[in-house]
C-alpha cells in the first residue's frame, strides 16, 4: 500500500493521460492540476457571541485536519455593528496530500450526504478554472459530532486549479468524480 492518497494516484495514473488525449497538451506542465483547496467559514453571529466563532474554529479543525486562520473584518459597517479588526470567521488552505484526501472525502462521502442532492452547478467557475461551491450545513462531514455542533453553519469550498479555461477545469474535476448536474445541451432537455 502506497502512502499517497487515493485521489493523487488516480490523478497521476488515469486523469492526466485522459486530459492529454482530450486537449492534446504538448508539454507536461500544461496539464491542469489542483493547486489548493480553500475552506472558508464566515460566522456573522460571532459579533455578538465569541463562543460561536470558537465552535466554528473547532469544526474547521476537525474537517480540515489542520488549524485554520481566524479572519478579521477589513472595514467597519455600522448597520451590522461590525468594527474593523473584529474576528468574523475562519479559513484554511489545504495543499498536497491533505488536499487530495479532502477531495476524496468531499466527493465520495460528503456530497452524497447532502439532503436533496442532485449534483453541483456546472457554472460556478470564475473564468480562470477555479471552482467555488457552498455547503449550507457542515454536519454532512462525518468527522463532526452532531451533539457538539448543534448550530447550522455553512461554508464555502474553493478548488484552485492551474487550468487556463473553465472547460479544462470542469473536465478535470469531472474525471476526479465531481457530481456535476447533467448538461442540458448534452441531454437534449430545454
């Protein structure tokens, strides 16, 4: 048994050759790869109660397997009783093996546990091959104890790729097993 994560082995053995066949890359450095995965949890209620942010911090640590960074407000907004420099969330950046292990859990365990799940949007790319998705409930991660984390808390997950276009990134993520919704043009639906 190798010490490489399952998704990394799959990327090296099957996904890279398929991308070369489909897009005809001449240089191995042109083949897109996942550079990092960023998890971001904004906790608006942290303004009134710091314990909520501490709970989100612990949840993010359990999900990512590493300590997150506390994010702070960049500017004051009076309507939200928000002051510049107040802690309002946490984020973590995953790279290399932890990134591949997280992608494996996300695709094979977490997304199938989302209630009424019919696939993720095909259009949530930023034009440069990076994909962002939001989860409304963090308890779909099996490592979280539902008795401890009783408040529903969402998070954003950004997958940063080295792909030049959205189509290259979409194809690569589909080969990883990302459950995209069916393409309306391909299925013939209106």
